[in-house]
């Protein structure tokens, strides 16, 4: 039996040091923070904003979402944002809002 050749794994570089990450910005006159739902031109489903990445003169947003049961992390240019939704409708956002509401009610009961 032949001896297996050991191959060194290639070094995967991390994010570039010049990249700038922003978590709050204005899109179409609306304040956008992580979790805000967006509609992307040419894509189906809603996407939740994660962060804005700047690399010199290039800018893009990282979002999570898409069609139900097939959500994924995606990146788009800012000019592809069609709408900033003011009301959350994705299951993940609704669950998070419910948990926050329950935590506030629990805190109010403990204060009494």
C-alpha cells in the first residue's frame, strides 16, 4: 500500500485591513440598522440588513434572507436596494421581536 501524500492547506486570508464595516446608514431616506428588512431589485423575498462594507471606492451591503426555507447570506451594491420596509415580516425578525417583548414584560413584573 502506498503512503498518502500530505498536502498543505492553502492559507486563506482574512478580511482586508482596509475594509471598513458600518452597521448604521441611511438608504432611500430611512435609517437602516442590523435587522431592518430590505427589498432588493431583481431578487425574490425580503432580506435583513447585516452590515455595509467599504473597500476604498467600492461599497456593498451584506444581507441575510431570500425565499422562505432557503435563506442565505448575500451581498449587493447599494443601488440595487429598491425599498426599506418599515414593518418586519420575516420569521426571524418576528421571533426576535416576540422574545424582546416577553423579556420586557418579565422585567416589568419583577419590578412590581
